[in-house]
């Protein structure tokens, strides 16, 4: 541990030293480098393509943000630094062979730190007049985590882009008839993720491919590259040592919860472990009263602590409940103790966004494109058909009942989620990250059988690669 600490300190000092050397340089980073993958003459084609994205859409977003000034300008500079950090990582990928799993967290640290910085800035400026601008950036910046997603990172970026549009639509609503500078800002920001999707589709369709000829990437090898003067551009971070990488979930709750960016998706098959008992009066199929209003609201799981994404000291604000169709989006917000919420006039092109609804139940009839449940507590959802995705984020004690079909259900940063599948939805894919107490209930012989979703995994070296599988809990 002492040697690792010394090595990290040397690496940080080398990064800081090179930052000062590159801070005043406006040339295209890396265009004058010598050898890449053993070939003289420039950087890898996909690094050059990323440079074009930096000099194009990212630069335009930075310009539009400087025009708006204030918090938006500061936030945009953080975004620019995050993209520079990712550019440095891509250059590393083009020069080195894939590192061991233990080294990956260190190599990803500059990007992770910048993303956490961006999201913390939003949390600390909730009173900003441009909070919707900050939220659009904060909710979508995890898209830079595409470098850890395989085999198809492109759709992940699209999901993050969709998260941004919820807030950019608010910006457009506020300014489209009064200040077109904000309209230009929205267009330039969303264009970044559109171009990033196109970039991934062209160069990294199935994920990053590390060099096959260079040395194996490690903290030591990167340090050697930095200190030897070779062209490995570090991200232009502010002066001072970068923050220490922290894996303790209880420390700085507002920021560590964002580390789910690099959580691995699609990890393994179902795991056999002790099933939680659900009494008959809590089962929709055995209780006509519950069936009429949706799934049981009260989760049979244990009590939970407050969501780590909720700032401890935020003042309690009173909001008016909302259930309305805004364009193509159903907005269901701040509903409390409402078990008779129903939406019937749905269309395939519509989406639903459910935000901060507590102790309530919503039934959605017909077919809809997608549904997002965000920051809800003790919330029940019954729906007929969804053609895209149902996403649960930052929530607790959620009950979902599928009456028809849904291709994908995503669970992120959620404690306690029970999903009742129908006969027609058994092919649904469940994607989870940084969540706990998740259970899938499958209809069998007129009853439901409960299966827990794995939360713990074990990884071992098989002689050629790391193999990860669910870890069975032995009582």
C-alpha cells in the first residue's frame, strides 16, 4: 500500500507539471506526437476524430456558454476539461495494451474526478438562476462513461442525451421567445452527444479496442510515459493535486453516488439466494383491491436510509403536484399519497417522466415509448406496454407491474425494486447498477415466484482473462 501511495503521488506530480507546460498551448493536442502503436507519423485515426469533435461541437458549446457567463460558463469549462481527460485516455488506449482490472480504476480516475466535479457544482448551486442549464449538463455528463460500456456503448450515450433533454426543454420553454442565446446554447450542447454517438458508431461500435502491440498499460508505465517527455497529453485540470480517489460510499454522499458512471452493466445471470417472503395481502394477483389500483405500495423490504443523492442540508420546499402532457412528455411530479393516478390517452411517440412522487400509484394504459421514475419513494407503477425502456433512478421502494410487454427495464442507484412481469414480458432484459434489494417476480402456475437480482460478484483470473460471475451467499 505504501508503494502504491508513493507511485500515485509521483503520477500526480508529473501530471501537474505537464499541465503547466500545456496550459498555454492552443495547438491540436497530440498532432505533433511521434510514435503511436509503433508507427511514426501521428496519433491514431480515432484520436484524430475525437480531436475534431473537441474542436467542433465542444468548442462551439464552450463559446455559447461564455456568452451566457456566470455559472453556465464555469460549468462549461469543467465539461471541456472532462472531454480533454477523455481524449488523454483515448490516446492511452491507442498506445498501450489493455491493463489489468486493478489498474483500470487509476487510469479512469481523471475522467471520474471531472464528472464528479461537474455534478457537485450543480448540487452546490441549486439556487442558481440557470439551474436548468446546470442540471442538463449534470444529468448527461455520465455519457463519458461509454468507454467502459460494451458491446454497444452508443445507446448508453443516447440514454444520457435523453436525460439532458428533460432540462433543456425547460430552458427552451423559458427563453425561446425572449433570449435566443439560450436556444443556441441548448442546440450546441445536445449536438455534442449527437456527434459523440456518431463518433462511437464509426470508431468504437462494440467498445474500446486497446493496442495489440504496445506495452501493457499500468500506473507505472503511464508515469514513465509522462516523465520521459513523450506526447501523452494530460487533461487540463485546475492547478493543485487531483482529489484522492474515494471508494467509501458514506463520504461526500452527493458526489460518491455519481461514481455509478463506471459501474459494469449486464453482469452475469441470476443468483440463487434466500428469497424474501411476500405475504398474500401484499400480492396484486391475490388481493383484488390492490389489483384495481396497482401493485402494493409498501415494500416488504427493510427500512432504508435516505437517498445518497439528496443533499443533507437542502431546505424543504413545497411543490404543487403535477400531472400533465407537455408536448410529447407526460410529467407526473410531486404526487403525495395518491393511489388513483391514471393516464389513459397515451400514444406511441410519448414518454413519461415521474419525479419525486411518494406513497402513490400510477396506472398507464395503452402503449408508450418510455417511462422514467426519478427520485421517488414507495411508488407503484402499472403499465400496459412500453416499446423502449422503463428506467428507475435514485429511488427507493418501487413496485412495477407489467401487464403487457417491455423490452428493457433499467435500475440505477435504487434501493428496493420489485418487478412483476407478465407472461408476455418474460424476455425483458433487466439492467442494474449500484442498486440493492431488487427482485423479479415471475408468473408460474397462477402464482408469482420471486427471484433476487445479483448484487454481489466475484472475479477470478482464469489464466488469460478476468472472469466475473455472481457470488453465491452461503449461510
